[in-house]
């Protein structure tokens, strides 16, 4: 159980810091509307990674944990999709 707690705490911090770094990066003003839209989407998906990972670690069952982790993976994928394809 202790190993699981260390894993959860490590990745709670890591996903939170990731979302903060993304927000700081996109705090710049963008001149084009399309850049603003994409930046907003990246910020939303990256912050969702952190919040859903936290929710997963508080799951009441393995099924709930698994469901939230699937959302985390989906949001991670979306976060890396936009910079590569825009």
C-alpha cells in the first residue's frame, strides 16, 4: 500500500506541475484567433490531466480508478496532439 501511495503522490505533483507549466507557457498573448483557440484547448486538456489523475487516486473502486485513468490518457493524448498538428 505504501508503494501505491508514493506513486500516487509523485504523479499528483507531476501532473499538477505539468498543467501549471502549460498555463504559464500560454499566458502570452496571441495575435491570431486560431492560435488562441488552440492554446485554450491545450490548457484545458493539460489541466484536465492533473484533475482527473487526482480524482483517479481518490477512486472508491478499481473500476472507478480505471475509468478516470482512461480519461487521463485521453487528455494527455489530446494535449500532445494539438502542438504536433497545428
